[in-house]
């Protein structure tokens, strides 16, 4: 019985830590005024996006994991933002980058929830760790010169209107 409780507690800890990993102030995350780090990701459609590709237009980068409750509530907000982008009402680019999540899991979540957001499945935290060490969802808005002009963590998560208002 004690072994079962230990394993259950360990699993519960792993699941609950998927969104927030610490209670200390977030001093390691990039903030407004910082430059976007150099990165390269393969998107779900096979295209490659690099930091240099974002230069010249405003961009939104969302880090997420579909097992995170805050991320699950934020993704529909990002879908609304994306719909404004593809309709030409907002001149911006959107990248959704997973934090330690496989493509199959993301694809299933996208299908179940009718999402069309462009995403990059990252099975580790390599790209995420260039921006932060803890907390998802994490959203960054970049200026055309790749300066971070707005950043959000999970408290509170922004609405589509708040994000659109920054563009």
C-alpha cells in the first residue's frame, strides 16, 4: 500500500508541475526590452522557422503543453488571435512551440479542439529554456526588430483582446 501511495504521489507531482514548476519569483525569464534569442524550429507542416525569419514583422511566440490546464484554456484565445492574423486584420506572425511534448499528443489535441494554429513539437525544453526556466503558458510579443515588447506567464493568462491590443 505504501508503494502505491508513493507512486501515486510521484505521478500527481509530475502532472501538477507541468504548468508551474516553482513558487519563487521568475527572475530567469526574458522580459520586455530583451532581444529574442536565436532559435530554429521545425513546424508541423515541415517548414523551418528561425529567429531571423521573424525580423521585419511583429510576432507572437506561445510556449505550451497540452497537459497544462492553463495552456488548454489559453489555446482557444490564441486561435482567435490567429484567425485575426490569417484574415489580414493583424499584421503579425504566430508560433506555438511545445515545451516537452510529442507531435502525436499535440496533433490529437488540435483535432479534438478544432485548432489550426501553427505549432512546433519540441520533445525537450531546449528552445523553451532560451526564453524561461519555468511556467507555461508563456507568451512573448516581439517587435519587428526582435525586441520583446510584451511577455505573459500564467498569472493571469491574457485574453485574445489583450494580445490583439499589443499588436
